[in-house]
């Protein structure tokens, strides 16, 4: 795809697609629910379609109302259907890891697989703690998918996770609903808490103390889920606005859960003017963000804040590439095991465009430069890299050729269409 630099700053109000993490959860949790799960404003993208298909294969009936809401009637935990075929999780780590936990209560076996990227990603991190609470889970020898889960009685108990992963935490909490005794999950640092919020709203007996979550076995009921705009998708526009002085971008109806907005806190530290207006708090904080572009300064990102912006770190690298001074991002080794090795993919793309960026084992060292130049770059079939490089191309001198642009369909199918209309509006 040939991408041209943008002619003028971003001055508009934008609506975002539904949050991916919350959409996945609403779809998958409907399997266990008694009574319907009604999902409004859901993200319709390849990743969430993977979760919807898995939910169907486990016995959920899916209908859609005239205004697009999903109505999901699950079989309930006790009547979960043993799937006839391999459950195809596509490119989605969230689908695979959450489903591994969900299947703990199945009377029977299920096989989980996905595309070549997903089959390279680490699954021992979810298989091992599930085994520790008595679930039978098999992986390939290297800890990768396909996975086999044999559901049935499992003991439950306490687990301490060595890696900060909301997906793994969620799998254990789902397994806790069908365990013999409570499941207690201790995380090294807090990660996104959508599973805790949604399961509690569905009636689960769940408590949180610091970084430890305890869930008691029991049933859950269906609920209405209003899916807010995705702050990770909003981040591409926020970054574009931050990079273009004179921009004023209004992002409406965005999920503002503190465990998801680390990127916006980092933007503020870099000198970007951000106004946050929270409209409601429960069951998830939602509101508007107004972002004004200006001069950027270098930043440090490390440690416990990383999970709050884990999917946005390639964008921080882009901002840092154009900021005044040096930036250092560490403690982000998890980026190497996402849909691509995002540390390598980011360094490759941005350095081709003239950034001064060095790869660290767990992050980046970046020296800001006054401008980036168009180049031929590769998204490594990774939706977030494709969108980050597109934003980079918007502020570059000269055109950029992007390989792998079609990967945006994983999380944001309307991305390029919205970009073209934003450019026309700006231009
Ligand atoms: C997600 C958790 C994060 C994140 C992913 C979505 C979730 O993954 O990167 O995009 O919905 O729970 P990890 O659990 O691997 O950190």
C-alpha cells in the first residue's frame, strides 16, 4: 500500500470501534452464562470473529438484532458442547488463552489451534498454571499450540504467575468457576481487569486484594454489555495528533479503565496536552479524550507501568523517534512474543524511515530526530505494526510503501477508510 504524508493537522471528532478485550470476553463468557448475553457496540473484526466462532462451537446460539447488537444464548457451564472439530483461534492469543481456561469445565476434550503466528506464541504460560490447579492441558513439546484441554473435575487452589498477563489471569479465573475450591491468582504486577469486572457483574463471587484475585466456584448469569471505544485503537489517532502541531482531536466514548490508558499518561509526560472527561465509571470507566499536538520531549517507560500500555509501546517508540532528546523503554520483553516480535518489527520499520532507534533485549533506546522520511517498510503481518507505520508515514517526507497492510483487519477493519476521511477532512 502506498501511503502519502498528510497535508494538514487532525482537527476532528472520532468514534472508535468497540474495545477488543471486552468484546472477546463478552463472547467467550456467554458460553458459561445462564440467560442471554446482549452485546452492544461490539468490535466486528477478525480476532473477535475467532472468539465468536469458538463460542458457537461450544454451544452458543448467536443472533443479531436490527440495530446490530449481538444476542448470545449460551448452553451454560454444565451443558458446554464438546466441539466436533479443532477450535480455530485464528491470530488471536486472547481467544486461545481464555478458551483454554473456559474449557476446564467441559465434559470432554477440545483441541485449540490457530494461524502460524499464533502457533509460534508461548502457551506453556497458560498450560502450566492450569495444570497446577488440576486441569489436564497438553501442548506441543515446545509449549506451543495446538493445545488439548481435557475438562472435568479440578482442584483449584493458589497460583503465583511469573509473567504479567491478563490473558493467563483470565484463563485461571474462568477455570475457578468450575473448580472444587476457590482459585487464587497472584500477578507480579496488575494487568487489565476486564475479566474481574465482567465476571463480577455476571454474579461471580470474586474479590481483589492488591495484585491477588480470588474467585469462588459458582454459576454466572448473562448481562447486557455496552462495549466502549477501544483505547488501543484510539491510540493511533492520538499519536497522529500528538505528532502534528496544530492538531486538536476529540476521541468520543473511549474506555478509560486505568489499566488501559498508560499510553495517554506517557503522552502527557512527553508534553502533549490531554483533557480527559469521564462520563461513567461502572462497570467500566468511559469518557472522552481531547488531544492537542505540540512539541514532544523524550520519555522513560519501564517496569510496572508496561502492562497498562503493552499494545501501544510501538507507538511510544514512534513518538520518541520524533521527540526532543533521548528516550528509554525497558521491561517490555513481552513485545517479542506478540503477533510479531514487536521490538524487532518496530526497529526495522522506524530505522528504515530514518529514526535513530536501537533494539534492547526488552525495549528500545531512541534519540529523537527532526523528521522521518518515507521508505519501504514491513508490518510483519502484525496489525499494530501496520497501523503504527501508517501513522509514521503521515508525518514523513515523501511516500511510504507498506507491506502487510491487510493485517489491520485483525483489530480495526475500518482503519484505512477512517484515515482517508480524516485526511480529506484535514485537507
Ligand atoms: C489482552 C492482554 C494482553 C494484550 C492483548 C489483549 C487481553 O496480552 O497484549 O492484546 O485482552 O487480556 P497478555 O495477556 O499476553 O499480556
